C-alpha cells in the first residue's frame, strides 16, 4: 500500500512525516547551537581543582608530559572542532583551549 491515495496523504504517511520532523528539529538545534553554546561556556582555569589534578595547561608546550602533537584539538574528548576554545567531556560545562593538554589526552580516531 502506498502512502498517498489519490493525491491525499494517508494517516501512516502523515505519522511518518511528523515523527521525522519531530526528530529533526532537536537535532538541527543541537548542531546549530553547538558553537554558540561553546562560546558562552566559561573557560577552564588552570587553577581549577580538576584541571590541576589532570595537569591541564592552556598551552600544550607548557605541559611537562605532553607528547609531540598532543593537544586538545587532536584529542578524542575535545568537541570544539576547529574552534579556539571548545567543550571537553572531561571538563563538563567549561571550555578548554584547542592548544591545551591534560593527562587524559587520547588520540582522535580517524
């Protein structure tokens, strides 16, 4: 059975379309708001207790244990894309420097 009968949308077609639209709206909002959200986040301080515990530095060159090429922008946990500052799953609610580093650094897949 097709979704349209004589140019009219069936109930099944309407429900499929409505479900798709309802699912698409929050996804679009998340994608478009991600950068704006990161820009509104407070920047993580190097003096933050969790940052100190994980040896976080805004500049990987200042981190004693950072290996060559290791910085937040190359870490799997950094969700800031190509932004200068962005979210990290280790420091929820705070933005980290894309040039930063901490002891939880994990090579980005791919």
